[in-house]
């Protein structure tokens, strides 16, 4: 594979030279700013061989580099070895971002090219601004990979399907009306929507264009009297087309999107510069007034309605049943029958698949045994599974897609003896998860204000983890969604009632082990006092936490009480749904400490 990558890089350099530019930038995403990608836009993996879900690449005539974040530092180093592509760190102190690296490796007067359809407005501006300091020009080019990618996959054409109102809770007509109200408040006429999960939510449609993400490839332009969905006609069958048109939605071909934008004139158009691609912005900017902000659809989508929240609770109960059955099976298998970490992930999906409304996994399962647990987003294929033994711990991060909701959970469980140091690390990390769970905070608080609650016990012991603490979770949609997040970096979007988020502090000792405990939670109203509204979080996830890994003396009374009450709740919710043979096992897992 390394030789193939080197040949591809050489071929791309030839295309760069032919185009008359000095370097080319690859965003690593698609025209919709997707995290997980259709095969056609797996450009980062094609050119570098890196299989992580985040990263970008830049090539000059004699140098190449790939940037990624802390989740993938170890994985990227391994996968890039021997390719001639350097691994560069992002989201850490003293990181050298792509624009700075290009400025260091190109002379003044150089030209850097990119495909503007796959770069957001913000990213284009950041690159442009950084390169301008070094007198380097940023230019739009065609997609140069087209010339070197033999048999490149086409844009997916799987059928979209309707998510019934019994699951969605609000009709697409009502959603358009709400967007029109928000636009009126912004004095804007139109909203351009390009994120695939936003489109799926807006139209109460789902698809299967991207593995693990029930979305379909499309764009939309929405306003008070305008609702145009740009989608390949093969995706929409006649019955669905009739329904959409009856709801006032005009269907146009996916390929007509940029020409349609170019014909809009004299309007005030609202765009999200963090997600809309620069080519779409270019088509609009000369003939219209542009208003920028966080996508209206993203904000509304994150505020789950009561039907969606009930769906989450239903999906999480089914997930909890599958997880208890899986843990029972795991305990009866380890040390008795041969089992690899890859097979463990497959078996976990098998238990989920028995549940009603299961539509697949919500992301590739991460199974980290012993030292592999320190690889934060490890992806194991069938050919590189490693045996699990009755020793140490295994971390598994997984989730399911159900018609009524999406799940995401991480548990770290003992397979055998563990060190005293591990128990200390596990307990300090668990204290962070409980601390964030118990947060009570005034309206107006952002995720970066809460992140410390998950890290405090670790920081006090000179420890830390590099990734974020919490991300939004979609409703039978993407397992990672915005616009809010709980992480150290500033994010202007508030914590608001109805948002569903993960809570996943972690700790990793490179070469030894990794550990993480993750629950999903929903932001809720707590009380209103003379000092204002106060919010908090209610836990959603139902699955025991391995108490054999806890140093009880490191927990304070409030933390112990929370854990015991959580386990009592898990027992009460899941036992009636489980076959009797699992009852004693569940009692054991949820025993008071």
C-alpha cells in the first residue's frame, strides 16, 4: 500500500505542475462538510492512506504533510510511515497549521490551489489570510484527483426514505415555517442548507449514502415562499416525490445547485460559513447581501422535541438490553473460547441487531484491548484482530442507529487482573464523568465553560486527555452533530434544553492502556431563581459501569451516591426487558458499592 500511495502522490504532483500552481490543498471532506464520507470523497485516504475521520493534506513539489488531531496521532504516525507524507499535529499548543506550513515551504509569489467545492468559507478565508502574509496566492482549481483516480466511485444514488411523523414529531411544513420566522428576525430572505444531516432533519427523510450515517446527498435553498431540494431524481421514488411536492417542495437535480445560486440576485441570503462550501458562496456573493451565522437548521435540529426525546429513551433501553446480553456473553467467553478484538465488535453489533427498529451501527466500533486502548479512534479490520485474554481491560466505544434514536456509549471492562495504577486512573476519570453529569449552571453557559468539570480530578493529578468531552448526538442521524460541544476550545453556541450530548472524559497511557466511560445526556431546565434560569443534565444511557475497576476511597459521598442511584435506575429500567437468565447477572453488575 505504501508504494501505491507514493505513486499516487507522484501522479498528483504531475497534475499540480500541469495546472501551473506550486502546491495543492486537500480538505479531506466533501462538498457538504461531512465527517464520514461517501467513497467518492474519501480523498484523504486515497492520497495518504490515512483512515481516520479527520485530517487535511497539502502537497508541494517536494514535500507532503497530513494534519490531524489528538484522536489520531498514533494511528496517523503508523499509517503514514513509508509514504513520504509527514504527520502534523492540530488542536494542540504550538501546532503548525497548513497555511503556516505552506508559507514555510513555498517562496513568495507562489500559488496554492484547492477545489473550492470541498472547502468551507471559513477554511478558505483562514488559508487565504495565512498565505497572504507570505505573499502566496490561493486559487480555485478543478478537482485534480479526477485525473489520477481510476474508477473513482460515483456520487451515491441510494433511495431516500421518509421518517414517519411518529418518529420525527414535527412535519417538514412546520419546520419550513419555523425557519422562515428565524429568517425574518435576521431580515434575510433565504437560507442555503448543505449539511446532509440538516437536510435529512429538515425534510423528515433519511438515506444510506454514507455508512453509519442515515443521510442522502443533496442541497437546499429555503425561505418563506421558497423550498427547493436539489437531489438526484433516482433517489426519490414517485410516491415520495408526490408527497414532497404536496408540501410545497420543488425538486431540482443535484447538479443544478450552483447554477441556481448564480441566478439568485437582489436577495439577503443567510449562510453558515463554517459548513457551506466556498464555491457556493462565490456563486452568491456578487449579486446578493450575505448574512452569516450558525445554521438555523443546525440550531433547531439540536433542540430535540418531546417525540424525539421519547425516541431516544426507547432506543437507549433497547441498546441497554443488547449491552447487558453482550456483557453476559463476553464474561462467558473470555478465557474459555478464542476471541479477537475485531470479533468482539462484530458480536456487539449482532446483539444490537436483535432489537426492534435497529438500522445498523452509528459508527465503526472502537475496541481497544490493553495498549490498543490508547489509540483513541482505533479501527480494526478482520485481518488485524488480536486475541483477547483473561487479563487487563478492554475499552469498547460503539453505538446503534434505531428508527427512534441514535446511541453512543463507551465502557471499559475488566477481563482479568488490573494494576492499582489503572484503578486510580479509571476512578479519577469517572469522577469527571460524574462531575459533568451533576453540573448545574445558568442559562448562557457554553460548552467550554463546563469542560473543566470533566477534567478537574485529572488536572489535579497532572493528567489530561487531548480530545473533547462532549458532542451532540443526532436523532436517527449522525452520531456527531453540532453546533454545540463540550470541549476546551471556544464554541459560541449555548447549552440549551433539549440538546442531547455525550459525556466522555478519558485517559490514555501510550503503550499501556486507554480508558473511557461515556454516557449520553440531555440538557434540561432545573430551576428559575432571582438570579435567572438554571440548567442541568439528565442521563439517558442505561448500562452498568464496571465497579471492580473503581477505587471507592477516591470517590466522595456525592459521587458514590450518584453511582449507586444510577445503577439502581439501570437495574429497574432494564430488568423487565431482559430474559430471566440475565437477572442475577444484572444484579451483580449494579450492586451497591
